[in-house]
C-alpha cells in the first residue's frame, strides 16, 4: 500500500499513528488554513486594503481603456499587489499535503490507499489547469505593465496612474503576519509529531514557500517606488510557475498509488 506522494513509500518508517497528538495537528492545519485565507485576501481576516490611485474617469483621460482599468483594480484590490495572493497556489498545495498526511495517520491504511491516489490526482489536475491559466494571465499583465512603463510619455503616465502607487506598508504587514503564522504552523506540526519533519517533500515545500515569500518582501522593500508593482508582478509569475511545476510532480507521483490500489482491489476480488 503506497502512502503520500511526498515520501514515495517511506511513510511507514515515519510518523507513528499512535504518537500523533491530534490537538496540535488540528491547530497546525487551522493555522495554515488561515495562511492561505490571508493570501487570497479574505476581508474578514485583513480588512479592505484596496489601493485606487486614480478614478476611472481620470484613467480614461490618460488613455487607459475602461476595461483595463477595472480589471486592474479587481486584480490588485485585496491583498495589495499580486505576489502575496499568488503565494496561495503553493501554500494551498502544502495545506493539501498536510491534510492528506494527517488522514493517513487516522484512517484505515487500506481505505486510505484506495482514496489517496485518486484524490491527489483530481486535486493536482485541477491545480495544474488553474495555475497554468493564471500564469498566462500574469505574463500578459506583466507585458502590459512593462509596455506601458516604457511607452513615454502617455504610456508611462498611464502606468503610474494604475500601478505607480504600491502600498508597501500594508504588504509588509501582511508578509510579516504570514511569516509568523508559518512559524507557528511549523512549531505546532513538530509538537503533533516530530517525525513529520523527516519527510523531505513536506520540509522542502515549506522551505520553498518561505523563501519565495522572503524574496517577495525584499522586492517590495528595495525596488524604487514606481517599479515595485512590476517586480511584484514578476515574482508572482515566478511563484505560480513554481506551484505549477510542483503540482505536475504531485500529479505524476499519484499515478503509481492509483495503480497499486487497483492491483490490491483486483487481488481481493480474486
């Protein structure tokens, strides 16, 4: 019976079901769910952080089409910029992985083996499609931003009207909150079962998530004001591409689990 994709069958030597401290594990899942909700900009968590430097009428006078202006405002409304929101593509996969690992410790192994592969296959397939489409849109928006910025003078004025004012303070506060929550999550996960952090895939995914977030904060802090939005958009694109690659790996790794589950079912039927 195969276990979670991230450990490639080595899970039996990992966490002991009897040693799982469920209250800590549940708390860890809740904390990381809060991370993902924060990243996608739930107003109940963050409040409104929308930044609208100009009105639609003023943007129109600068030659910015109304539909471009409205799409930009929706995309950048909450949380500020794109980079923070796109972290959810990677952290959502991490949350899914942790939940599946937890289920493997509390469910009957035979039942878990039958559902783990197919659930991972379906979730990651949908994730790949969503990440790919989002990456294409992010790339198009990045080209639009760069194109406007270099098209002096009116294109540059339009860019400055739409993206020239980036809320660095709000973004820094949110990134700080996310980092704190991820630290709390790691501590709670260790308290629930220390051997979780012997799972290479889980640790690597968490490390990549933190690294991408830290670099995003550096981009926000060190780029000149008018260029922060371009840097934020570029790093958002990198983040969703990393999530796309990771989801593809998970998708491929789920296939052997499905095959093994079918073989076991077939042998039982015989």
